[in-house]
C-alpha cells in the first residue's frame, strides 16, 4: 500500500548548525541515537543552555566539534518518506495511524486513549497551512524509548502530531527533493523566553513522513504538562532545524508573558495554545527542571 524510502539529505550548512548545538554524547547515548537512526530526527541531546545573546559564530569556528560527530549526523537527519494513495488531500490521517506507520504501537494506542487531546486547529501562514491534529502526554507511552546523556530512559514524554500542506494545493516536497526543508517545531511556556525553554533544552525529536502530498510530523519532548498552570504553546516555523530559526520566528511579550510569532520574520510560522488542564501542573517538577537549566 505504501513504499518506504530512507533519506538522509540536509545541506552542509544545516548539518554544521545542527552539530554546532550538539555537545558530547556518552557511549550509551550515542548507541541509542544510532539505533534510532532509522526512524527519527533527534534534536541535540543534553543541549547547552541558550542565552538571549547566544554566540553562534565563535562556536562555528570550532571545526573539531563538527568532525567529532560525523556518525551522529547520520542519525540526526534520518527520515522516512511514505507515498500512499489511500487518502484524498483533504482527509488527514488519524494521529494513531501516523504513529503506527512508524511502528510505534504504544504511541498509537496512546493517541486513541482518553489522555489524548484531539485539537484539529488550522493556521495559514505564508505558503503553508499548519494543522495541529492531536497531543498526548504520559509515562512509557512509546515503543521507542528516549535516553538522556547518561543512558537513562526518559519515561515522561509529550507527543504531538502536525500536518503541513501547501497553501496553493501543490504537494509537499519529499525529503529526496531539492526543495525539501524540515520545519522547526518547539514547545514554549508562558513567561519563559523561547531561548530559555524549547525543543532543544527539552530533549526533543521528530518523526517525518509525507503521505499523498501532506507532510506529517510527530514531535516529542520532555513531558510539558508540568507547566500546565502557566500556559503552554507549540510553535512551528519554516526554515529548517536551527536555534537561529527558532529565535527569529518566536518572541516573548515581556509585559504579558505570552509567546507570539515574529511578524518581521521571513519564515512562515504559527503558534498553537495547548489546551492542557491546569490540574496536570506539577509545580515542584517544573521548578526542578528550571533549576537544572539555571533559570
């Protein structure tokens, strides 16, 4: 019914920037990432704390860093492309079906459970139409475990499924196409600047597939519901997997604490407010996480 092709294609510049923000891995973490190369794009593990005036150019000059992670790069950019004619362009796959396509039976079941929140909110921006289909959080809700830099399983995760379409109705490019570029997708918390808490600092990752001209992405990161009483967002932007894209596309309103898309950015971006019940908040865990990041 569908064909699966492994694609490992990003520009040298994009690879350099990804590796710039990838610190040293333990042997356990490196083995885990290699094992997941057939299914995931992983954001940098144990990402360094980002400052508002983060220094990009000095780090780029440390060429030894980039040479040290050649093996990791292949895992970071591994994506899966699916082609199918089972669905019309206006009919989205169910989030559980998307998870099943990646062989993640536990996550598929989680998206069918009462814990999942079906959102189906659509925002048009630039050349794209972004749709947040669903989100689910929980403990051990995946067949594909996530590990920290010490090789320990991170059991509590949040997963979201998004669909991306071209506004003009043309099909989304596949990872094999020259025009292909992954989207920057990140959670944010009201009152915290995008450079403080984001997909890089929350051990995030993506699964990507294209079905019948629609791009589907499963993004995952540390369970964000601990901040449910503060207000949580999920932002998406064109331009590629890059901290600089994140910083350019999203900003903090220092008066209200709200996160908003930057109207001056050249990238197409949208931001969704996640409807988590405030009772899910865990103030103690949230503060422990922020303390560990130095915030």
